[in-house]
């Protein structure tokens, strides 16, 4: 185990900074400080919690340019996407500041008692294990409801975005949250188990790989601690014969290339009914070929580099193996020369079960377009995955689209004529190997509270 976490600029391959790992004594001290802060915070009135979340939202907007530059430097997304990510973080803070008091209010229930009701109480410290792809949004998606509910928060962020982790900790402290209540833990993977097993830690939330989710769930289960897992996805976007093909092609392109394709809910498998396959593919190829990848600080660049050369190497392996097993590469599919973790927008067709492009999550700018004989086969192929995070269907028949989204597609979020996205107002999460539990909305706020029954005669 290295004694440092290293942040590397994915556009150049240059080391930005090295961060020393916490030793056991310092780690214990941070957890103890967070527990002390929680004991006071849990008694803090909801109005004060709301005020501080609104202040955090304001600081996110005030500091947007500097923070966006930091995101782009550490993980490579274009600046315009970094700015949008920060706006969304501010939105989720304002959302829970506004809606949290109502979500947490006592709920009267008519029973045989003189009075009975359900009360939401905080659990304690919640450990969040977060990924690099949306280094601010993933954290605020967890932190805003967790802090609003009266809990404390411990963050184990991805090694390569420690600058973002420290910036978030600093921003929440500047917003007025008690020192130590939100604590960044610069620790290695090997240290995570010891944190989960800490008595002060009452629950764990993880956004990451299926492998990481299984590991964390096993450790937490051994301690009888609750987990929420948001894992990978292989989202199908189904294009029916009556779809608006221009809309479908543009939406699929945008979904697949967001964050250089490094999104759990990107359009991973585009499944097109055979009768419109050729027309759709022609439209999509034209849009795909027009995409440029370049300097992420240049607003004319559509996508930046991938997050690391290791991530690029794994994606290229999946592409090469899929081609070897019969997939057709119409665009891209090569590793550019020079420094950085660049990978061109790549288009594969004729992917089929058994290929990495079909069975595995492709976490990068690779689109997979597949033909289906008819609507029935398209839905069968869409559900032919062990993932279940998001899905979309495109059709001009909105009643049909609603039926398919409601009952035909197996996923946590199903969209009609739009790309899959998270929204503070709607619950977000998956089924099957994409995890369990929900983030955002009322349901996300209540994942980490004690729903206490009070019965009085």
C-alpha cells in the first residue's frame, strides 16, 4: 500500500499533487471529532440546517469557476460540464433545504392509541465511498440529505480527486456546518474496512463498481449496518419504429458522450427496431463523426480525456475483444499517441450476447448500436442484462411509451423520449447488479434515518 494518494491530470499525465494517507491515530481522531459534532448537530433545529444548506448552495455558485477548473484539472471533463455539475450540486442543497423540514416532519397515524405517529431520527455517522466521475455531484447527492436529516458524514473519495474532496470539506465548513461534522478521509482502499467497523459509523453508501459494492456490503452486513449501493449500469435505449429518429439520435449521442462516456446512466446499448435501423444508424453516424475530443478547458471540445490511462486501457480491451468476437467498428477504436488518457468516440455495431460490449459496462466514449427484429425482441434484448440502473424508450405514441417504461423495461429509472438522468425531486437507484436503496427525493432522505414509531394511550 502506497503512503500517498496521487492526483494526475488526465489530459497531460502530469502529477498534480500527492496527498499523505491518514495514519490509524489521525483517522480515529477524525472519526471521534465527527461523532462529537454529530451529538450536537442532531439537536440543531431544522430551520438552521436549512439555512446552512442554502448557504452552501450560494457558495457553490459564487465559487463555480474556480471549482469547475479544479474538477476539470483532476478528472478531465470539459469546463462547461464541470460548471453544470456545480449548478446541480447547488440545486440539491436548495432542494433539501426547502423540502427537508416537510420530509422529516412527524407523521400522524390513526391507530388504537390516543395518539400515534412516526418520527424521523438521525442514525449517526454515515460513511460515503464515492467515485471520481462526478466528484462534486456524487458527494452532494449524499451529503445534502444526510446532513439535513441530522447525521454526520464521512467521505472516502476516489484517490485521484482529493483536491475536490478537500474543497467540498472546506466549502461546507465555510457554510457554517460544525467543524468535523463532514470529514474527508484521505485513506486507501485497505483502510476502508476498519472505518466501516467503527462503532460510531452507523451506515454506508457507495457509488462505484459491482465488485466494490459486493465487498462493502459483505463487511457492513457482518456489522449489521445498513448500506445503499449505486453500482454500474448497461442502460438500454430502445428506438421503436414510430420514434422521432432525429430526436433519438441526438439524445443517444448526448447521453453516451456525457463526461466522455464515463457515466453509469449513459446510453450503453442502443437497440433499434430493424425497420428503422438503417435510417437511424445513418443519422447517428453523422452526428458521431462530428464529435471532437480535445482540451477540456476549450468550450469547443465536445469531450475531454478519460480519467486515466488504466481506465482507457480497460475500455480499449473491451472494444478489441468485442471486435474479435464479431462486432463491427465504424468509427474510432484506437489509442491515440501522446501523453494523457485520450480515447476517440468509438462506434460499434452488431454487438451480441457474449461480447464485452454487451455483457460489461463500457465506461468511456463507446456507443453500441444493435438491431432488433421488432418491438418484442427489442425489449427482450433491453432486459437481457444483469444490470438494472436506467433505461429509455423512444416512440411518438406516448401511451405506449408509458406502458413500456412502467411495465416493459426492468430498471430503477425509465424515461420516454429523453436521456436517463438524476433529479433531486425523483428517487434514483437501481435493481439487480446495479445495487439497491435510493438516493434523492423523499426516499433518499429517509434511507439513513430511524423511522421511530411513537404510540400513546
